[in-house]
C-alpha cells in the first residue's frame, strides 16, 4: 500500500472514541460574556471548564476552550450542534 493510500484510508475512517470521555470544544465568537454564557447554558447541568484561549489580531473575535465529560457520541454531537446553532457563537471546532 502506498503512503497516499494509507493516508487516504486513515482519513476516511471514523476515529475510535471510548466513552465516557473528556471532550474539548473550541468556541469562537465576538462578545466574550455572551460566548461564555452560551457554553454554560448549553452544557448545563454538566460541569464544564471554560478557559479563555485567544483573540484575533483585530480583537474582533475571541475563542474559548470548553472541556466537558460526555457520556456518548449522541451527547458529544448534541453539544456541538447546540453551540454551532447559538446566535453568540460564530465557529465551533
């Protein structure tokens, strides 16, 4: 198998995640307090650790790391979708 085929095969496979596990989301938005409140609201009642990460060069965007224990894939994806759909959030990674 060529290196290109190995890379292609590895990229097309779904990662193996063992639940429950601690998962980290990178959440980006414009208003610091609105983004932080959105993370808390969406993750409640499960405790979430929120740490400030970075500001864009212009100071227009701010990012946070949100670390939370997820019980299964459904919970992990549900939080991702809720963050993605929140008005205060511009991007989720």
